[in-house]
C-alpha cells in the first residue's frame, strides 16, 4: 500500500511542478461572437465563379447607379494565368502590367484553401464601401489608406464595362484574381461621376 501511495506522489510531483512554473492565466473579457452558419463546401467551377462574381460586382454597381459589367473571357484568361502564377509562387502582389491605354484593372484576394465561398471573397471587396470616399484617386479612404477602399472603387468605377476572374489554389491558399477593362483607379480621377 505504501508503494502505491509513494508511486502516486511521484506521478503528482511533476504535474504540481509544471503547474507551479506555468504562467498564471489571465482573465479575458467575455465577448459574444455570433457564429457564422456553415453551409458546407462551396460549389466550385468556372461557371459558378462567373455567376458569383458578376452577381456581386453588379449588385454593388447597381447600388450606386452604375451599369452592370459584362463577363470577358479574355480578361478571365489573363486573370487565370496570373492567379496560377501567384499560387505557384505562394506570393500575393499586384502584377506589374503596363499602364496606359489597354491596361487592365486588377483586384486580388487570398484566403485559406476551400474555406470561403465565391460570394464571400467578392464581399470582402464590396465591404470596403464603408471606407470609401468619392474623391480623386488616391485620396478615397476614410482611413487614409488607399488599400482600404481601392478594391471597391475598381468594382464601381464608372467607365469600367467588363470583368473576368479566376481562382487558383496551392496546398494552403486560394488566390482570386479579377481583371477589369477599361481599368479604374486612375490617379486624379473619381470612380463615380
């Protein structure tokens, strides 16, 4: 019986030492976060991407009185090539395409592979409207940071008429690229008349 008791004490001693050496737990204020309902895996595919991107872009444009965008297969091919390049390299940076006539506008998004629906991806850009000020580029954000409203400005840019988007993935991330023509976010101009 003494052996069992001694054995128990031997097992408890390291646990007690570990507990004594551990930092004290700090209380954190309780916050209520409304859980997002999980709707299951997002249906994927080019047709589904096209449908979701056009719906999100055109709803945002309609909300500010702009004409809908048309899907452009050439822009989608260019977006696909760049999305694959970003995913392959594990990079997230705007392309270094030439400016001027024929230049394409570009919006980029990245997130955990398979975790977001197409609608959610586009909604991240559309939600920038909360920061958007219709002023000449680059002074368009309530935060003072162009990046906080630039994606939204490109979506609603009054002279943009076409869009094409594509998604590529690597082991960790999804990368969405949308290309626009004519390009928006022209320095010194405003998105909306």
